[in-house]
């Protein structure tokens, strides 16, 4: 396992400090505030630690309330709402400095069998031969502001390969539809919770920016402020994060400074393993100072 991947696995692990209260470290990815996927993954782990291991998570619904500080730990308080015969419901509040920065409801279900159907995986090129997102950024690193260049060009624990990538500094207007392959950079332990938490972490990469595609702007444009507002996930079938997964995202609507985005995650073999929905802030700003003072979790 690479060093950066090992660091991510440790980051998503939490330490219990009292009954149903956990603490996790933070990571600075160069976004000025916490990356939303980190809080999602850690909150999922916190909730899972209070549930029978035979009941995996099947859905979560979270709200980003305040910008988190990437240089401070996060405390996760779990409320055991209900544990029934088949389902367990948990509520998690993430706090820094005594203030809530994120809240989440999560539901866990005993494994069952029943009706089966799913949509087909889109017919798109596979990951082989596609440049990684990191390589694309390295190709334009001289255009990236000094303050975030080192963060954006650092090694990554999850490799992302976008099928039809956007030119970060000269984007053109296009339909709000994107296809991305991703997987961990090395083999992961055979622990379902690790793979699930890492999928939650990875699901926040690039989702909010799908709603920017029809407008010909990217997150490098200082005139737009991008932040995750809420995030919902449904886990359908087993998967491994160290095998290629296809992330299909689209944006049916944008209005009132918000962009609505949807995602579907398939295995390379075409099995639908998860669905995602998210609203993100895509606020037009008047000056660079407005962008520098942004509130939210940038994705």
C-alpha cells in the first residue's frame, strides 16, 4: 500500500473517546476548508461503529452546515435512534470547536434477498489509456496559483481518470454529463467498512462541478464559489474500491445559486453498486476577495 493510501485509510479510522463519541483527524487538500468527502467517510465510520457488523449501511443523508477547519480534529457524536429486527437508524453530528459542521442520518440493514433489477452501465471507453486527473493537472501546473499548486499536484490515494476531461483554464459549454473511472492506488484490506467509507469519500470528488459544465466554468475560475450543501448515498451491492469503478454524473437542474447533481457508480462488469444525489452551491462572485472568503466545503 502506498504511503498516501495508507494515510487515507488511517484518516477514515476513528478513535472512541467515550460511549458513542469518536474523534478523527483532518486533512488539508488545499481547498481552504475541509473536503466534504472526508467528513462523509468519517461520519459513516462513526455510525457503523455503533451497529452490528452484520448490518451494512444501505443509505445516508447528510448536510454540510459550516466550513470545517482542515487543521483541527473532528468530533462525531452518534445518536442511536433505533435498532429494529432488520434495520438500524443512526444520527451523527460532526463538531469542531463545539459547533456542528455536518449532520447525517444513516440506515443499516440486515442482508436479505429479494427482487433484482438495475439500469445498464453506459457504453463508454474503459480506463485503459486515459490520462489520470493528476497527470492532467501536472500538465498545466504552471498555471495553478502558488498557494494551492503543491496540494493539487501531490500524489493521490485514489486515481481518477475522466473519460472526456474539461480544459480547466479554457472550458467550453457542454451538456452536464460526465464519466469518470476511479479506484484506490493499491490493494486494500478485506474490510467492507474501509471500502464503503472510501466510496463515500470518493463520491464527493467532482460531483458538484458537474452542474458547471453547461456554463463553461471550472473551480479554477475565481468568479464562481463551489461548495457541497448536502449529500445522499444509497448502497446497492457489494464492491471493492481497489478495482475500477465508473462514476456517471449528471446535473438535471441549476437555479438560485445551487446546482443539483446525481451519480451512479458501476463496476467494470456493469453492476450498479451505489447511487448519489447532491446539491452544491455554485454562486457567481463579484471579485477574487469574495472567492477567498468562501464558506462551505469545496469539491
